[in-house]
């Protein structure tokens, strides 16, 4: 409304009060961050078997197999040539002379031994560890059935759960085998209240995933950074 408007039933114009609406004042937050950490505990009946999936490791097997096959074939060819009174290959004569002339503490001998040691340790680790660190074992009602869930899919499900909490502007979820790290940005509400709601929502989300082993949960809530 503005001044000079006529009121109905009045004999003239009378000034009317002007109402000014002030812009809302930005809320003052007393916190910049809130965090919590706890580890859900599953009973044996809920947990069940949580052995990891073993990787077939096709790439290392193919590489080692091709290298071994090539080296064995080349050596067999050279030995056969020598047995038929032909001269040995240059590389084998040179290698034999180097092994006979160089001492054990020679730099190149140490480098070769170190490379062979690293390769052997790597192959032993591949043989003794299951691999597939990006999958999580799930509970199964049938003992003959084994199921796994990808960590990326689990993080996406938990992120959707977190975004449903009032006050959450954005959230980043990282799921590992033993721990779930959650970093949320809240643009309103008290941070402790948002964190409590996130704890409840994410705990329910982790339980709904049906994992055989409940991971630890770490939740951190911050305010958005200042622009500019």
C-alpha cells in the first residue's frame, strides 16, 4: 500500500501506513563442525560368514605366464642349438661371462637381485591375499549362496539416505571394508542435531545393506565455507 490511497466510504484521501518488510537476518551459528564416531556391533546370528571374495588375478597370471613361457622357449631353443653343434646365442654367452666376471657386491648384480626379490614378494602377496578390496560380504540365508556388494553402490545408497536428513546441503560418503566415513555440509539447524539425525539415518542405512560385518561409522558435519 502507498500514501494517498482512498479508503472506501471516506470523503477524501487519507494517508495509510506503509509497511516495510526487512530482509531476514542471516542466522548466527555458534558451531563450525560436529563429529561423531562409533562402531556398530553385530551378533553372530546377524553377522554370519564374512570371508572376502578371492580374485582370480587374470592380468598377473597372464603376464607371468607369458614371461615364463617366452624365457623357457628361448632357453630351450638355445640349448637345443648347442646340442646340435651350433654356437650359443650371443646374449647367453655375454650373460655367462658377466656372471663369471662380476662379484656379488656389484651394483648391477644387486639391482637384478633386488628386482627379482620385489617380483617374488609381489607374487607371494598375490597368492596369499584374496584381493577384491572394493566388495563387501553380505549375509545370505542359504549357506550355499554367497553375495557381495560393491563399495561404490553402498556409498551411493548411504549418500541418498544422508541427503534426506533436514539441514544437509551436500554429503560425501566413502565406504571401506571396516569403516564408513561421512562428511556432510549443513546450511541450517544446529550441527549437533543434524549429526544425531545423520547417525540414526546412516546406522539404519548400514543395517539395511545386509552386510555380514558391520563397518565402523564416522560422521562429521561442517558449515559451508564462505564464498569469495
